[in-house]
């Protein structure tokens, strides 16, 4: 490999040689085994050599000007008549432990994880003989390098796509008489470049090819971070097989997925959003530039539900008793890191009453919204795009489902289910067309390390957002919905520029939530100002408690987006455990976008943002792409000498708090809500500073506790001879504020008043809320450990007011100290 890694650093290596060859499509065929906590099966990769990819990229701008809706030049495929239905059954004559991995004739031996490593291969990332020149500018074989760790790779083979019936349509020959490596690669090249309107046919062909037999095993090697595959005699990426099948299984300790139990104590597994992404789930190309599509078949026990990033609402297909299969697909090219899966005993949650607001709705476009839809042709690589679909553009609320453990059904119905429609509608009103056609929402297990995580077509939410009122749930929901546009449909080309995802989502979260609540402009502004005050304090704390090198939003500066000659790169601080707890990219990115929106005005800024989304959806961007387009579309009088270089210097490439933000916070008047909060806090601070009651000496406190316990025993065992001790204790040893008023009342009247009380135990007091009443406090003492409320009644005679002195409509309420009762009743007549 042409990059060197320092094991002492926390950098994350991206090893895939994406400059030479790209994965265009994955076909996964997996089994989930909860007993062994392993996912195993096959993955078929359809490849395209890098030279062809570069040529396509250089002409993409010209291609975007041509008509994109061309007719499909191939008919629908004939049914696949392959004798074996499971790709797993295609094996060569040799067993896993018998095939040769080295052309020199050495026999390989599997290691303890089931990997087949040639003894000649070194285990280090940069020391492998076959990885030093993956572009193969010399005479050695070309090496395909995939990102991979915590996996047991069992076997790699070339797929004979020419054996699939009907594949002659992808060649110039009417019959496939002589099958060569070049012919197989030609078939794959034609298949991966089918027009977007042939996506169904393309998926069918991918599925058939993934079940085709193997036509030769490939040599492979693994190390800490990669899987390296080569074929003897294939010296260039063009010569390398363009369809390969990898047999593998995950490890229980693999860091891409978490095996755990849900809130109902049922086993489940899900992708946890690990810093290493999905390389411990399947071998893949992790760099964002390797945008691909996928389809997956996952088998699990019939009691489990499989959720995944996919455009279809999958339903289970029963294979045999006790086993079901689930199928998902994606036609929009995405980085492999966005792939998400969750398998568990989830239950679909539905509102008991469904209103018209809960359904997917469409509405006519307003003139202002029509301005940014259907303008020109999309500039991304070709796929079935919703931005060119009039029906999709008018869809305010996309179809959605909510899944959770059954024990959370009530909480989901009370908060989450009612908030999804207004939040989706609000997002549409701000940014326009939803990039994805549907949404699954899953309440993940309690060990989920975040409040939420967004992936294509699926969203994970923490159970924490279901507690309390709707504000936490609504804001987090809006944050994750915003990632559909920024983070997924528009991704960062360099992962160090996280602010392009998290900064935008944090800023749009407030805008979406205000629209979902239907606040008027003044209320929305005050709410957003209050949240800005809170984030400002968090940012200050973050700057004080984090190292300077982790406070920079664009740490690579001029080298941002650069890779090695092979396409490999290193993500700085990518494995630093502190990073997952930091919010610098959220907060500094948020304040930068808030600064720009205030400088240009909300109307101008969000009009531009809709235009930006329409221009860059389906693509990867860097900071300069956003900033340059923004400044080009803003009138010169509003820029006020603002430039890309100034923003880099002040906001993106320096540590600490940006100077423009410091000036803004000093000059900005506090909003009304913030003033109310500050006044309330100040009031209670003053209350707490009042003189405290005199502390009793330790001996007095101990003696009082003994007397307290003695009085409890007196009452509990109806020891009437000692009732005077109870009376004396109430007079002498209660809190001064209670004792003064109670003693005065107790000694003034000698009438005996009977109170019937249901109690749980403890000390209780009655008070009259009206200020005009002369009745202050009646303090009663009851023993701990009595039965549950309502099961026993005790009568206690105490000195109190005569009945005739009580007001006719005395409104008494309970206030408690100590261990409290849950209910009490005064005798009839009070």
C-alpha cells in the first residue's frame, strides 16, 4: 500500500484502491444466527475499472445536458434456469482447506479465524508483497483491496456471469460459444451501465448473476484493516474479474454490529454506527467516493423482523417452518458506510385512530417552490431520481413505519407516532422533495450510544426521546430527518468535514421544529434564540475541555479531499474515543450557518438552500462547493466583503471560538424567553441564599430519631397509655415553623377530633391554601411499614380545632414530609 500508518495514532485508514477499480453493486445473501452471534453468507461484487469511471466523470457535465430519459435498449430478462437456488452451494472441486493460494505451490492453512493466509504474506498493512503497487505499474498481478476487519473470509471466487441465460444480450454475439475473461467483463460493464429506467431489469440480472456458478478461485490475503484479492495473470484492473463472490462470516466481537437484548429482553442485532463503519459486517470499499447500489436477502428465525436500508417495504417470505427471508434493494448510489441493518423481535406501532394528517399527502406546488423543482437536468450519476418525478416532488409526507419492542407501544403512540407527519411535512416545506421514498423508524435497545442515527430509508432513535414532553422527541426527529438531505442525499467527500452533515442537521432541526409546531414568526424566533443561547454555552464548555486539534472543522486544509494514488487515505482522529462525545462539528457548523442566514436574510438563504439541494443531491461535496455557490448566488451588497477565504480562516481552519461569533454574541440582545428563564433562575438563587435554619447538634438529632421510632410503635400497637408521648413529641420536636402554629392551636382548644386516614406510613401534614384561614398546619405521625393504601384504617385522636370553628367549605390538600401516604380522608362533615 502506498500509505503508512502510525499505530500510536487514532487515525482511521481507508485502504480500498478506489482510484483503480470501483464496486458498483453489492448482492448480499446472509443468515443471522443468534445462538452463535454470527452473520454468515456470501457477497457478490460487481466492479468497474477506474479508467472507465474517470472517463464517465469527466463527461458527466456534458451528459447532463442531454436527454436523460432514453429508452431501455434491452428487453426484460428471461427467467434464470439455474439448477441451484442458493449461491452458497456453488463450490469448486476443492474444499475450503485444500485450495492453493500461492502460485508457487505452497499449500495454505487456515488460521484460527478461518482466514486463509499465505505464509509468505506479511500481516502488516503496508508490508504485504501484493499491496505495494495495487495499480500494477510493474509486472506483478493487480490486487483488489477492500476495507475489511473482524471478519473470517473463507473463500473468494470469480462468478461466471456468462452462464446466466439471456446474457448474450449484453454482448455483440448472438450466442456465447467461446467464453473468456474479456467477455465476462464486457457483460458486467454493460450491466452496471444500464439506463436508470431499466432499474428493475438490472436488479433481476444482478440477482441471477449472483447465483451463477463460480469459474475459478481467487487468491486472497487479509490483514488488520483490509482484504486483498488477486488473480494470477491479471496485471491490470481491466483484466481483473469484474464479478467476484466472497464467502465470509462475521465475528461476535465485530465492531460494526452490536448483539444485545431489547427492552423486552429479546435478542437483537443492529449496526451501531461504529467509527469503522461496515467493514466488520461485509468486505467493501469504505471511501465515500465508492458510491454503489445494493440488494440483500437476509434469513432469520420466523419470529424476527429484518429492517434495512432499502427502497421497498419488505415483507417476510416463509422458506420453511421457523425460517423467513427478507429482501431489500437500493437503486440510488450511496457510500457503503450508509448501509444499515437491524434484526430483532420488533413490533410495528400504529396509531389507534388514524387521521387524514397521518397519511402520505400531496399538494400543488406554490409558485415559490416550483422555482427550484424540475429546473434543468440532475447532475449526479444516472439513477431513478425523485427530484425529476412530479408526484414525488408534491409528496409532503412519505410513507413511514414505526417499530419498537412491544413494551414501548404506549410511549410510541403518545409521542412519536403523532410527531412524524408534521415533522416530515415541515421538512418538505423548507427543502422540497424528500430524497427517499419511504422511512422506517426503529426504537433501538437501551445500549444505543446516541439519541439517533439516520440512514437511507431507516432511522434509529433512542428510547430516551420517548420520555417527557414532545419537545425532545420532536427536535431529535427533525434532526434525523434533516440528514436525509445533508449527510445522505448530499454527502461529504472528505469525512473530516463532518460539519457538512451535522452542522446543517443541527441548524435545520430548529427550522423544521418551528414549522412542525406552526409557530408564528415571533415565537419561532424566540424559541430559536433560546436554543442558540444554550448551544453557545455548550460550545464554550467544549472549547475549554477539548484539545485544539479536534476543534478544527477542516483539519486537512488545502489537502481536504486528497487521497493517495491508489485512492487510499487516512481519516484524522477517526478512531479517537473522545471524538464520539464531542459536539464541535455540530455546534460550530450550526453557528456558521446561522451567521450566514442572518447575514443574508432567511428568505434569501433558504431560497438558495433549496437551489443547492437540487443541484448537488446524489453527489459528494466539499466545503468550497457550498461556500462558492452560496456567494455566487448572493447579491454583492449582502456579501459585505465576505469571501470563501475569510470563512475558511475564521470558521473552518482555526481552533477555538470564531471571532465573528464572539462579536455577534456580545452585541446580540437577549431574547424574551431567555430573559424569562434568567429571571426565574435568579429568583430561586436568591431564595436559596436566605438564612438557613439552625443545625441541631448530633446528639439531639439521634435522640429525636429514637423518640420518632418510639412514637411509631405506640401508634402501630395502639398503646393508648403512651398517647401523651405522641402529643408531646408533636409539640416539642417537629420543625419550628410547624411546631409554633400547631402548638398554639393544640393548647388553645381541648376538643377531641377523630380523623380516619388511609396511610402507607410516614409523617403527613394538612394545610389550608387560603391565606385568610387561621388554620395553618396539622402534623400527624404514622408508622412506617403499614399495608398498602386503602387496606387499613387507623383512628388517631389528637388535640385540634373544634368542629364549629372550621369554615364550611374548607379546601384541604396534603403536603408531605418524610415517607408519604398516597391518600387520606377526613371524617364526614369536614
